[in-house]
C-alpha cells in the first residue's frame, strides 16, 4: 500500500546546536539491541569469578588454592603473588596481599569453563585470616591504629578568610549528617578480556575512562600500553567510576594466563562491593549574621568518611571546603575539613561529591537563620545571594555568570500544585497512599527552597585535555573521540556540533577505544566542555579547508562565507552552494585539542584559583508529610538552572529530571547502611531506590542562558548540580511542614513525626 500523493512529507530531524534531536542511542536501547558488556561472547570463552573477604579488617596469614585448581573445568587461579610488580592505584591493591581493609575486598580470582564452576572454585580457596580491630567510626579514626602505613588521615584542609574575631548579632548552629548513597547502576559491572597474538590483551569494558584503564592494567601486567587495548561497550548507568581497578586487571590477567577469552559478570551483591559510593559526612556549622540576616561569619567543621582507600577523597574535600558557604557572600569564613580512612566501604566519585554534603548543611543553616530573623526562607537567600565577580571563601573570584538571584526569582514563578484531597486522585495523593492507614487530617504541606553550586572539570591543578578528529567525505562526517557517552549524551552533542559548523546532516560517531588519542574520564561535565571543544576546533579546521578554495575563486576571504541550513553563502548573496556539492569528490580531516585554562592547588589557608568554572541551580520543593506516621511524599520539585547556553534543551531537561530523582532518593530513601563495616542488604531490594511512584512532578521554571565566555559554546554542565540541590530542598520542605530541625539524610520517619 502506498501513501497518498498529497500526504505531508515527514518532518526533518532537528539540526545543529540549540535543537533537540533524538539521541543517537535511543532506538537501539528502546529495542533492546544496544550492546552492553554483559551481552558479549567469544569463541572458547571462560568465565571469571572472584573470592572476596568476609572480614572488615584482617591480616591474611595464608592462601591455599590447591582445591580450586584441582576442580575439573578450572583453568587458572590468581592471587596477589601473581601481581607482585603491580604498582598500586593510589593506596588500593588489585588483590589484597597482606591485609584486607573492607568487607568484600578481592583476594583471588578464578577462570573456569562455566560460571557455576568458577564460583564453586572461588569458594574452595582456603584463606586463613587473623581478624583485626575494625575502625568504623570516622571520628574515632584520628586516634585509632593506622590502617595504612601513612595513617588514617587522608587530608586536612583548613580555610581561613577574614577576621576570626568577627561576630554577628544572630548566631545559629547545627549538626548535620549525610548517609552513604550508592550509585546502584542499572547494569552490574561486566567485561570481556581477549588475549592478543602479540602477547597483549584486549579489554571490552563498560568503562568511563578507557585510557586510564589501559594504562593501569598495562602497568600491573608488565606490558607496554600499546599492547593493551580498551574497547568501550555500552555503559548501563554511570553516576560514579564504572570499573574498580581490580576488575579489569584481574580479567586481563586471567585471559593472559589461560590464553583464552575470559568474561566476568558480577552479581548485584558483588557490584555493591566493587564500586565506590558517596562519602558519608558529619558537618558542624555556626552562622553569624547581622540583624537583617546578612552573613557576617561562617564557621564549620567537615568530616568525610573515605572508607578503606583514598580514591578521590582529597578532591571531594576540596569541593566541600571551597563551597562550604554555598552561593552566598560572607566576608569571614573559618573551616576545618578532614577526610579519613576507615574500614567502611570505599567512597569515591559521585555527582557533586563534596558539594552535596555541604549544600545540605548550609541550606539548613539558612532556614534556621530565616526563622531567627523573622523573614521568609526565600528572602534570606536573596539577601545573601552571590553575583558574578564576588569571591569564593578561597579568594577566587567568580568570573563566570552567577545568576543566583535570578534563579531564586524563577522558581517562584510557577504556581504551586493542588492540595492532595483537592486533586482528582484523592487518597492516592496522600503520603501513605489509600492503604497507608494515615489520617488525612494529619497531613501537613511544606514548601522548601535550596540553592547550590558545583565546579566543572578537574580542580587544583588537574590538566584537562581532550583530542578529537573530524573527517568529512562526500555527504557525511565522522567524529573520532575517546570521550565515553555514559548517558550524558555526548555522542548526540558531537553530532550537533559538526552539523552546525559544517552543515553536514549525516554525522557518524566512531566507537570509543584506547587506540584513539586520550579524552579523559566522563566526570564533572568534562566532555561537553573539553571534548566538545576539541570536536568544534577540528570541525572549524575542516570548515576552513572546505571554504578556502571557494573563497579564493570568488576573490574574497573565508570570513565572508557562512554555512547554514546545509548551504554555503557569501555575505553579498552572490554565492549559494549546497555543502554536499562543495564536498563532492573531497575527503577532508583535521585533529584538534582543547585544554581549558589551568588551575592551582589550595594553599595552607585554603586559598587559590582551584576551579575552572561553576554552575548554579535553585529549587522549590513541595512535600506532604503525615506528622503522625512520619510518611513523606514529595509532590513537586520546581527547578531553575544556570546552563550558560542550552545546546540541546530536551537533553538538558532529561538530565535535570534524572538528577532530581537521584537527589530525592538520597533525601528520603537511599543509605547503604553498615553494621561493623559490613553493608546491610547489598541488593536492589535491601538498598531502597526511588521508583516512578517516588518521583515527584519535576517542572523546569527556567534554563537561564548567560554564556560563560571561557567555556566551549558558553555552556555549563547540567547533571550534577540538581542532584546536589534536591536533597537540601526536600529537607527544607519537610522542615517547613513539621517545624522539626531535620538534620540528617536520608530523612527517616522518626525525623518527621510531630509529637
């Protein structure tokens, strides 16, 4: 059957920057054919399994692998002795050799014919342990026996700004606690290692840093980096680093030992043991203000629990310290911040690490201050709001747009949602639902506000750089860049960049691997700025190659030609040539790098230009609380965000919605609880995650576009700062509904019961 001749032509897909085209991976993911590491297969495949420590802290006396090796179907067993020359990644070994420092730490690994055989063999490895006293209280870690040769203190960062004798007419104090949020990715860690004929190995991983994984694996295996290749498979969720060092190194070692491909797919419990979680925090604050509520001095003590190993604790502590006052101006700031080692699960990178913990504390303090001054919580924030040009407590001037006041104004513009019993759903809108056994008359509504900030890119001297190649042939272009799209939509953005610069609609994004030049890890909004900048520079170089001969033919400079809507036109309108015609028979390419301006470490007083740029966000949260049962329902979250420039509005909105849902999860549900250092319920049933029923209506009041002149396209990262602000906004709303202080995350039922 054919369509009628007068049928409308299908709408063209949106084109270039500022539009919202369909994500490049949307269709295969929707159809279930997108390739993830757990889906991989190879001829002659063996299966890997890992033996993990049942102890939180113990000395390894001996390891006997004989029973495992004797099991039919087992091809290799490896322990720390097989990695004797492996340099540790920071302070973390690949396999524990002498001491285990957290529950679930890997001890040995097995390769066998079937998954069941591999797991059985791992269970047959006999390890004799000498249990040691565990350090699980971060406050006790300062004086506890050292867990590492250099002690338990990972970093102490003091911040001293202004007059220590300054005092305010109004003083508010608070003690705040943030739990251990786990990234709980949809897909557990998985990978495939394939030995190469040259004695090297090829690793297929759902990694966010292919070159980092390659270099660390090569160092541990005693191989040149060019003999280890990392191929990125689909990443099924990455709110933190996807693969722990032990995973890829052990996988590669087993493949080299057996001479056969080895695949490993972790169970959900193993996944909880393998990846890092958010730093639990304890924060003590004292705010001084004048009679009108303007900040005079902020004093704080911040303690982050880094768990058994360092990972990125020093970096998280820098963010917590620098942003300890939040997006507010204060002339006098005195902070002491510490990150310590314990025998708890290792903490690491997770959206807004460091910044989230302090956001909850300083926003709670602002609510207290508003109550003492007798003004609206929104007004107290307006009176102290930071603006462009104001200094951070570290002394660094905020040179990027800082539209904090405008964000606060924007979140109030949308109307408030209907009261629960006025809504069509009626009882279903109550905190406990229709079967919640609650009395509707006990439901109180609360409205809370919060503002937060995060830094973009690396900090304190990190060298941020990315490389990209753009190749154009005929009517299509190819982008080669090792930037991993871990869900943030970089592949779609790279396509839009090339479309805008070159006017070519068909743009192919080559799969990322370590044979390409490095692009760095997917973290802190790097790839929009750094990798997007590299793609743009390469595309502009190709554009010049394309336009130069055309300009010469018409006796004009390249700057007088433009590309728009797939056509090359001159300033005077004389020339109008389709890009495809100009490219016919040509193949053009260019490679370029993007490296933002350098930063510097914070000094002994916590001062220095440590950050490249900052993004801001404001929220209004509306909650209903059953004050007799302590049940909380988040009804609505209204968001206003500083985005610099909206490169893909729909993608920005999707990222904000996902980040708010994650923040609501921490506010009310998520906490990887431990007992004596052992995680309780390391599963998706034991660890409480928000579902669609827990996710509120999320409305975006404004995407404020004030371009950051030093950023690529003027755009800012969007997904971290909503996750930072949402828990504080929900807590503020619960505080408003109950009149209770609400000093911890997640908020438990007993925190919301009004006696």
